[in-house]
């Protein structure tokens, strides 16, 4: 019969030399496996007397427990060592640039239009669209701008051939509002963003094509005070700062009274700076109360109907917001410019 | 904030004080020029110093002090000159005065300096006085040398065909029967209301003058000025229609001034033909309406005070103000015009912003807008940059791209040849962008959503989407990348039955000649063409010096949006495992992938859930290629047995081998 402490010491020594879990497993099999030393000793128990069986049995059990514990500890130790080594080997340089996904971009004018649609949408304004090729009637006559009227000089127009068909490229998105009114009953609350065209030489602040957003609100008691409130709220939302308005008398054939609308300078919050030529105000848009002739052209009875209308140049607004200095950048399709707007 | 915009202020050195108004501070070193923008609605009465002064008087609460006018007595008889107005429609009023023994010479320095400061050249004291009188009163005036008139008679008539005139600045114009002229018995002396001629010009030898102060038809002046290509201070004022009453003021001011600067004896009797004044208008304004439109409570008294300051007459009856509009305020026609007068003089800053009250209906969602947004955001997130290109296409571009000019919208007045037509599709702009950007990037991905224009009966304005990939390295792989993005996008939109067709009819081949003939396809939904995809024909690419290849896919947005499906349809996931078998097919290059996949699909039947191509290998010299597929089998009702799948695989292989292809 083998000596218990002898087996224990031998196992201990062998375990000390083990450097991998695999080796530990082999040693385990040698002692505790099916053909292992301890297993063999346990089999010899049946040949012993009852008294000896008891003693030897207890002895062997104690040894088994001790060996199991030894093996567990060894395994744990080696596992720990394995992790530590791996963790060191696994080191990576985290300052190396990440693998970027290719990033596209929305056009800055799209971003502005969507933002305005969302802001006005949240105030109940429906966004509507219309054709870019328009008839003279929808673009001028219906908007109280008769033919051969000097007011037409305010809008440099692209005409289409043949001239006799009186087709043009719309000079503003007001025709869209008119078309909408013809198909809908008041109260009206709409905005009409879209591409418009002016026969103008291009430079840093003028383009032959650009974007406008026009707004229209018609009901029985809509007034100038309402316009001031609505537009100040919308623009404050857009610029993410408090904006006030200043109205100056102006003339557009489709509104009466008509105004130019200035806003608090967004660069200096109205204190005065080079951006606003020290006035504290920035010119932004035209607006006014819808002319009764226009309501009539829309098929309404102008009596007991009042409304405000406004038009903002989206390119101009976008240039203000991002401090872009040349309108032609919007249509030059240079990705070095467009990439900057995600 | 109440009247007009002052574009800028210019400080200028001092003028000698003008008789009779002395400068308040004789020691002041400078004067100021106000550059004021008068808009068309006030171009009747305010394109003149008196008109502006009238506004200022209303604003500061002062009283307008008119300058001294010569005392005129109007008659219908001649006072040394006879005038016949042949066309009263085109000349509503004509006043003629005579001044004798005039000393024509240099203008006094104050007059010369003022004219020059205000942008006019000094000619001589008579011409200068006429110009200055126009600037002050808003009435254009003209002086003729009386002694150069043939027959001492002026005729206001339409020009005869073939008549010519040489103007004061030595230009000669051919006149048409539509142009109104001032003539004597022999010659045309002036283009009425626009420019005077050399024949009767006032020079240093002139002794006697005829002074013209008239009112000409705005449209006639406008048409003549446009057709002859002339624009003058006089034509500008007449085009905007000035009050009939100005004729008298202008003439009176001129005659007074002439006495001061040119000696001579103006005759009191002045010939006056035609209507003297516009009918005076009375417009009613209700304080309640004015308050309602402006959003500020205004009393009748407040309104009356404002209107009176503008020289409006006010008579209140039963709470309504009946307002007598001065004849020179030709812009006031209705109640809203008065509300503007009230609002602007009162000051819009007094109107406190107040939110309107409205029903809380959410705005209607526009389906096109919704899907366009989804598509744009999808593409931007997949690495495409959005472009906005010009809506125009150049003359030569139309030729290079092979567009049928009969189907192009042409501009009557393009800015230049680059802007001659409206674009029939988005591709030329996309190529232009690609060419420029390939100078800075090796590869780009762009998209544009925009309107294109085709001259046809219906649907002549369409919204299209153009996706593009351009790369310096020419590679057919880019086609498949683009196709992949397109297919993914359709999938995201819930459109499942898109297919690509390269069978082009003769007309279509012609129409799409700008795409590489061996690398293009129509994109179809069932039988309907929704777009095209392909590589830009190298011929065109070279023409534009494109350093690389460009692949485009252009789609009709309306068709895509109609087919888009917002709601996903849920299909329960099968709880039974999939069986995946791989197969490799070696076939000649011209055997289409779609044909191979179709054979597999049909042979595989209902249990073949997916055919996924994972490898594709061209074997160059042999003219063959091998395609490898994962075939995925699954049932919703049971676990498939190996033998079942084997049987199906055999069937598939059989069908494929029928075509003489090698299967692995």
C-alpha cells in the first residue's frame, strides 16, 4: 500500500513544474483519473479488513480532498497567469485613428429648409410645393402685379420660348400660395419653400437661382401684431437665441401695408458690431398684410378675411447662420464646402 | 422707420446759400446728400425734393413751406407759340410758356455745384434750371429755342415711319409710329418725355425760349424708352406716372428760377392744353378695421390727426372717416392704402407682438415631402454628399449629351449661353461636379434631388433623384457598388420588385446614348421604367476631360414614392433550422447572373429560401466566370432531412448542367 504523504508530495512536486493547464490536466489524470494512482489505491480497499478499510478509506478520502484542492488552486493560478499574459500581449495603441465610415452630407440649404419646415410645422403651418415653370398670371397678375406696371421691374424675369405662351421661371414662391388658396378654404396656414429664379448678374450676394420660403396665414382677424409674434418666435427658434423684429414701411404689390423686416443682429445681439454696421439690426425679409386683390384672385371674398404673408431668402438666412460669404458656393458643388455640413 | 429708406448719407463741402433761403448757420462747413430709395408706389409724388419734404413735415409735425413759384395765368391761346396735341391719350396735359431776351450763359456756382452733387452735369443756366426744377418738383421740364422752331408751332404727335432724330448728346435714333414726339412743321424736335433733339437746342446764342411742362402716358414712354434703349431722369418719372398737377408746379418753379439765373422776361400767359388735374378721390376708412388689421387699438381722433398731417382732408360721419386724398397721392385707392398710411406714420414699433389664436390641427403631412426626406437622410448616412446644381444646361452641352432640342425648354432671355436651356435631367450637372471634385478626391459619392424639364404635353416638370459614384481609377466594380446602394435604398423604402433591364429598343438606345452602351440598364418596377443606371459614355467623359469614370443612377421620384411602403409586414420567423449548401457554377461570361439565379430558384422550389452570391470570379483568357452561391433551404413546418435537400440539390444541378455549365 502506498504511503499517503508520499503520494501527496510527489503530486505537489509535479504540479509545481506544470506550466500549462494542459499539463495540469495530465497530472490530474495520473493521480485522480480512471487509471490514476489514487483510483488504484481506492480499488485496493475491498481487499482490506473492515477495520482497516475504515481507516484507510478515511485516509484516502482526506488525500483525495487535499489533491483536488491542490489541483483547483493550480488551475486557478495558471488561469490567472494566462489572463495576465494575454492582457499584456493584447495591448493596442488607442491613439491610432479609428476606421471611419464614409460620411455623406445634406446640403446646407436642405438643412435650413427642413429646420424651418419643422419649426413652422410645429406651429401648425403646412408645407406646400408648386411648379417652377409658371404662368404669367400666377406669378404676376393674380398677385396684383399687372402687365407693363413699373412694379414688374422689381422682379427680373426669365421668360420661356415661345414668349407668346407667357410662361416664365417663377420669381418667387407666392404662386404656390395662390394655387393652394384656390383649392382650400380659410383658415389658411402654410409655408412654401422652393427654388426661384431672377434674371440677375451673379456675384457674391446674387444668383440667378436661389431658394425662398414664403409663409401665409389667413383668417378673420389675423393682423400685424400676429405676424410680429409668429415670425419672432420662429426665428428665435431657428437662431437659438431671442430675436426681436423691427418693421419698416415698404412696397410689394401683393401686400398692403407692406414692410421690410429687420431682426436683432445675431452676431452682437443688437449691441452694434461690424456685421450689422453698428446698427444692431439685420435686414432679413419682406412681408405685409395680404392685398384684397390677391384674396379675390384666390377665389375668396376678401371681406372679413385678413392675412399676413412673408418671404425669406433661404440662401441669405443660411449665409447668416453659418457665416458663409458667397452665395455661389451653394451651387458650385465643391465637396470641400459641402462636406462641412453633416 | 416711417417713410423711405435712406441708402446712404454723403457729406459734401458747403454751398453758397441759395437765394432766398439762407443756410441757418452761415458758418457751417458742409451740407448733406440723402440718397433715398423711392419705391414704385411713391414714385408718383415723391421723386422730388418737395415730395420728400412733405413726408418730413408729416413726421416731425412741421408745416411744409413751398418755394416761390412764378405767377402763371393759364390760357388756351398762344403767347408767342402755338401747340397742337394730336394724341390726347398719350399726352394728357401740355403746358407751354415763353420767355424772351434770355441771357444764356454759365450757371451761378451754387446751381452748378448742386446739380453736380446730385449727379447731373451742368450745361448752361437754362438747361440747368430746367433740370434743377425737375429735381425739386418731380416734374420733367424741357426748353426749346423758340427761334429755331419752324412755323412757331409745336405739334405733339406720333412719329411717322422713317423719321429720325439726333439728340442733344449726338446720338441718332430711328423712330417708329409708336413713338410720341414733339415736332415743328418740318422736323422732330424731341422724343416726348425722354430726350430733346439737337435742332432746337438751347445754346449760348439762344435769345427766346419755349418751356415745356407736360404729362405723357406712362406706358407709351416706357415702351419707347425700352425700344430705343434710352433711360433718362425724365423718362423714369413719366414711366411711373406723375400727377397732372405737377405740370403747373414745375413750370412755375422753373420760370421763377430762370428770372434769377438767366435774366429774360417770362411771359405770364401760359398755354395749357388738356386736363389740369386728376379727379380727387374720397376713400373711407373705419377705425375698427384699421385697428383690426394693424393689431393696435386706434381712435378716430388719432387716425384723423395722422391723415391730416399728410395733407389728407378728413370728414367723419357715423364713426367712419371719409378721407379726401390729395391729387398727388396717386397710390391711395382703397381703405388698406389708408391703413398703411396710418400704420407707418404711427410707427409699427407701437404694435405689440401678439400670438394669433388658431385651431390646433396638426399640419397635413405631404407624402412626397416625407419620402424625400427619408431618402435624403438615408443617402447622406450612407456616405453620399447632396448637391444642388443649376437648373440650366448650356447650348453646347445639349449637343454633347445628345439631347433632342425639340424637347428642351429654351429661355427667351438667358443670362448667357451657359443658361440657354432648362435641364432635361440631372446628369450634366452631376458630371460637372464629378470633374471638379476628382481634382481633390480620388473617389466621390453624390446625390441630387431636383426638378428637370421636358417639353411635352403632360408631366413637363419632374422631380428626379440622381445617385453617382465617380472614381479616378476606372473600374466596373463601381457599377456594382452603385447598384448595391440603389438596391439597398429600394429595400429600405419597402420596394421589393425592382429589376434591371438591359434590353434597349432602337429609340431608347438613341435616347440613352450618353450612357456606355455595354454598361447601362433601365430600372423597372414591373413594366414601368422608373429610372436608368449606367456608366457615362467615355466619349462624353473625355469631352469634359473627366479624369476617371462616372457611374450614375437617375430615378423618377414620383414613381419611387408611389411604390414606397411605410409599414413593414411581419412574417413569423421559422423555428426550424436552415440548411445551407454551397454551389459553384462555371459559365461563359455572357450567361447572365440573373438567368443562372432564376434556374436555381425555380429548380429549388418553395423550400429554397435564399440564393446568395458570395463569390464571383472572371477567368480572363477562357472567357468564362465562376459564380458561387450559398443556397439556403428552410421549412416553416418541419426540420428538413438531409436526403430532402440532397434531392433538391440534384435537381438544381441537373437543370444547370442542361446549359452545359460546369457545377462544383
